[in-house]
C-alpha cells in the first residue's frame, strides 16, 4: 500500500468511526529495541515495563521516578519511602523483590538488562518525588548492568521539562510541564537511540491518531481510559519503512481525561519522532475513586490493579500488600500496553515470530 493511500485509509477510518481508530494499524516495527519513557507514576511504570520485558525493551527514560519495585506492593511506601522520605528506603527489600520476580520467571531474565540504556532525571527542586529517589534508581540500575545518563542539575520542580512550553522551571502544579530551557524529549530519545538522532522538526497534527483502548483490557481493574493515542510519522504510515517504537507514560493528573491532548502534543516527543521515524504510543489511564483506588489517574506502581473483589480495596486501608503481579509480564497494565505494541508491530514478520517463540517458551 502506498504512503498516500495508507494516510487516506487511516483518515477514512477516523471519519467512519467518530475519529477513533477501532484497531491499531499493523506497521513495520521491530519490537526488539523498543524504548519507553514517563514522568512520576509514568516514570515508575517505565522502569517496571523495562524490567518486565527486557527481551524487547532496550531503553527507558525516567523523569521524577525511583527504583523499580520501590513500593513492594504497599500503598504506604508510595508516599513515604518512594516519594517524600527516600532516605528511609529499605533498598535490600527492593532488591529482593526484583530477585523474586526473576527467580519465579515473572519477568524476562534480568541478564537482558546488561548494556541496556536508561536516562534518569531528578529536578533539584522536586518536592513531590524527592531527588534522592533518582539516585536510588541509579544505584539499582548500576547493579543490574545498565548504561546510564543522569541529569540532576536542573532547578526544576515536579514536571516534564521542555525548552518552549509550560510553567516556569520551579513551578509546582498542573499541567506538570515546565519550561527550563531544556529539550528533555530530544535529550532522552537521542541518548536512548545512540546519540544519532536528527534535530526535532514540527510534528504534523494529522499524524496523531486516537484509538479505542477498550479493545486491550477486559477488566475495569486495569484502570485504562476508553481512548489512547499514537503518533505515526509520515514516513512510517505506509508500513514499508522500518520504524522504531517508543512508549510514553503520562504522570498522575496528566491523562487526556484531565488535560485533553496538551501533554501529548506539548512535551516535544512528537517533534523528535517526526524527524526520526519513531512511532510513539501514548496509553492512557482513567481516574477511579474506589474500584480500583486510583483517584488521580496514576499508573499502577503500588498494586492497585491487583485487588479483584468488592472487598479487596479494604487492603489499602489496613496496609496489606497487594502482591507483586502488577510488576510482572502478566500485570494488567503491562500486559495491555504490550498488546498495543504487538498490534502496532504486526506488519513486521520478524517481530511476530519472536513473540510466538517467547510464548512457546513460557508454555
């Protein structure tokens, strides 16, 4: 299918289905080499999915986050050891969490992480996820053998950082995007992709597509919004050009339910993607006051998706652990997002074959 015809086809789907793609297009993506990024709860999710699927994911950019498995499934640790009181973190317990997941084969073998890349950012003035959390993540990833780039010297509050849009650098508040005269989108992706990316160009509005996320989850406990978004650069639309995949996870209070498309369109990733043939997947979370307990629309980094009965949320209040499945390949959110990635890569036979072989090994 020619490029112009493919674009026409996508545009037609949008019109017919009330501007929502019912199925993600099958494009030419090699899933090995996928990269991820995120801020805050999305930063924690980026680390979680990188560790869970390290056979495929070879780079992560973690903005205002902390070590993978930091909460160990306990809500109380999310606001204390993993945010505001990082000096109290039981690092040995976190290491044991990853070791257990690896031993039980709930994640890809951690040996895959050796040589992978991660960019870690902690704003000097972050008063929500204190900068020491980033240092703890650095120590964890060093032990796991990742190559790291750390940025700790920008006087930023809790925010994704740009060089053109957002609040002043040390502002705390919505939309949690701050202008610190630093192009974080380009710096992160350029590092993850080996320092060879072209300069950003102007993203094309028509290349951003909304899709039906309800096709990717069966349980309301997954806490996914009805719609997600994908940016498909012009050169990738025909399915012939081999393109790369990047998955970005918004933070709490940053989903389309809250901000509309401002986060997706203003952080600068699409500009980098258009210039460098990188398809960008933006999965979305929905707010939920009780079942599950996710009132601010955060990604699951403490285990809220694991409670699967009407009585289970009481576990949050008596501080019982939710378990560790949310960190695994079978975690509801990780599994759903990876299914989106698989559908996007369905036009690449090599990726399909590798996924099949992985499934056979698990059986």
